[in-house]
C-alpha cells in the first residue's frame, strides 16, 4: 500500500471515530436543575438524575430522595408518538439514560423507575415526562411563558397536538389527549403515594382526587416543589401572573381550544373548540377540593374560575424569575 493511501485510510478512520464519539455523547438534562419534565430539542442520547424526585423541594411532608437500592427496573410507561428507543432506556448508576429516534418529531413520553423487574402497574417509584419540542418563549406584559402548552406539538391554532397534555391539579404526571396510548381510570379518592405508583391512572371523582389537603402541592413558600410538572427553569404560574393576558392586546398563544378538560368520564375531551382551561398553582381559599384556573370561553378571555382538583387541564409554563 502506498504511503498516500495509508494516510487516506488513517484519516478516514479518524473521521469515523470522531463522528462516532459525537454521536455517543450523552447530554445530561438535569445538569443545572432536576425536574419532573425535560425538554429535548433534537435527536440524540440523554440522561437525567434518577435519585431525586422532581426538583428536590419537599412538599406535603414527602421526602424528595429516592432510595436507589429499591430500584429493580426502568421502562417507558407510555408514548403518544414513537419518540424514544425503548431498548435504550437504562439505569446507569444514579441516572436514567435513553436515546431518541433518528428523525426528530415532537411528542411526549413518560419513563418510570420501578420496584420490580417486571415494571408492573402500581410499583412505580417515580416517573418523568420527556417532551420532544422546539418550544421557545414569549413575553406578555413583562411575564415570560413558553410559547405553547406543556406537551404541545406546535403553536398553530387547530393543529393536531396544539392542546398538549393534561394534568389533574397537584399531580406531576401528564395525561395525553388520546387515552388509547395506555391510560387507565380508577375512582378516587387516592393518596399521593398511589398517584406516584400509578402515573398512568386517571383518578375520576367529582371533587378532589387526593385524600389530603394539598394547597402547597405545586408551590411552597413561593417556590416550585417536587410535584411541579414543568421543565427546569419553569413552573406552573400563580393566578395573578397568568391573568396578565386579560389586559394584554398582544398575541398570547392562549387559545379557547388550548385547554379542554376531562370530566368524570376520561374517555373524551369536553368543550372542544369552545373553551380553554389552564391550571394555576394557586388554590381556592376555603375550598379544599377546588383550585384556580384561567378560563377562556369563546370570545371572552382572562376569566377567573375555580374547578375541582380531579379535573384535568392544560398548563402553560412560566419562566421562573
């Protein structure tokens, strides 16, 4: 073999090794802050902390540390699109690692740690929402929000996936618009331990789903807690912040079809195209079964409402100041 050919071969091998190394690089989504939801903006390999619940700020007397000795399994609980390579999900030390598909597409998935190798329902120790999105920010009267609902595919009005996911007030785990991806329903009341162990179980009840007063589930002493469902750097807004859209003439991206709630029957969405409901982290004073939400109805915007905690509504994350 000629020397020039040898140089070409060596150079080709170096390029191949470099490309392989770049592809193999794993991005730590929890490097700056841990959370219950992580935004992923491009295809690749990712990891996040598995030894802490949410952002680690304890709430309702529940500890935020996860006993890694109790962990026996990890898996994708549900996906509304095929966005994660299921076989890639691993527990490496105190971190969960996974890779996405080669082609980027917006979508949602929930990954859970389990106390048994079979990863059976009811044995989930904690779970995390992975949101593939190209979301950006929008500022309204000095308040900064994401430009779409949590879990939404896009901002385009009437587009499939624009509504995003749905949350029962005080719970960290999302529910997709399509229950056929693996969501079940069970009548309440239930404990927070039950909710964490069964993240895909929608708790149906005409009132509050939880068996305790949970006024500080999403916010405690002005800070987000381990149950807040938003990504790092964002939180469920308080009522006073989200109401800024009532007086703003700017394009807010808050649509009347942007938040449709589930009722006692979780099989279908209600008020499609007529009304929008967005949870806040504020509870209704004197009402243990209700929490405040932003209510948009037909041509009216920025109305105050308070609805049952068991209701599932959309969330518009606010940037933490």
